[in-house]
């Protein structure tokens, strides 16, 4: 029985599996083929991974060239305009650019605001216009207005009370095409008014051809603090102008 068992075991050990070779050459070949298949599989995985691209975890964070130069992911603030770049603002550049951004102003708008504030110290910007809104203007003047009430033939009829400013402090915002002009006698006074609603919100007075007479009742509310009215004897214009000591200077800078 023991001999039969050993014989059976020997037969089993010597039995070859289908497709397998028991020689060393065959074993080596099979091992090499297995390694080749693993290498091919790894290469295929690499190709497929390359086709898919890097994973979300490995995905590089792209930024603009300016951000890369600045060494940060966020883009830097908008560069100054060419007008600012043309100026040597020195240590004030950052303050200037911050001022522009906060006020939401262009370079020209920021410069105008600062110049107006400096040149017109003690003055406020009034705005106004005609009744229908076709004519709009702005004017820099005191919050305390000195108004003339003239009794000449035309001012008396249209109740032309006005205060006088230099032309440089007046700006017509819109409505040049809506304005018409009436003149008479010496034709030096330019009585301008809106063609649509007929309101005279400003005009060029004979006394001050280098300035404007502004109707205080045509200003928007909120900027006038007080009004002082002075009677002017325009019915005897030459004599009144000769006796008045300050009216001619009101249209000068």
C-alpha cells in the first residue's frame, strides 16, 4: 500500500499542467513574458493618465503674468492710466491711485476736483438750470450770495435778480442748442434764455461782459446759505455804474 501511494504521488508530481513546460528555458520565458506584460500595462496606464491630464490635486494653479511677477495668485491693482504714468509722482503715486479708486474718478476728474478745491477755497459748487431741464449749468460762488435787483426797463419786467461771477467759474453742462439770445439798445447785455420754456437762468450783464449774471432762484436747493439783496438803479445805468465801487470787479478773478 505504501509503495502504491508513493507511486501515485510520483505520478501526480510528474503530471504536467496544460500549456506549462517544466524546462528551465520555458520557466524563464514565462517569467520574462509576465514582466513584459506588467511593463506594458504600466506604460499603458501612464499614457492614459497623460491623456486625462493631471488630477485635481496635482492641477497647477495658473495666474496672469503680472500675478506671477508679483509672486502671488491675485492679480495686482489696475495699472495707472498713461497720463499718470507720464508724471513723476514719486512717493505720492500710491496715494494718488488710491484717491482715484475711492472717488471713482478718471485722472482728469481727480485733477479737476483737487484744482477746484484749491482755486475756489471758500466757494461752493452750485448747479441749476431752466424750468424744462434743457439748460443745465454749474457755477462756483459763495454760499452767501450777494444779489442785485435791477430796475432797468427789461430787468424790471422780468424780475431779473442775479449775482455775478467770473466766466471761468461758470460751466454750461448742457443745452447750448436750446439757448437763444435777446439784445436791445447797446446790445452789450446778452439776455440768454431757453427757447423751450423761456426761463432765463443766467445771462451776460452789460455791467460785467466778462462774467455771468446767475439767477439765484434757478439754482438747485441745498447749496445756498444766505442771500443779501442790493437794489441797483439800472434805470439810470451810467450814473449807477459810476457810483458803484465794486460791481465791475465781480467778474474778475
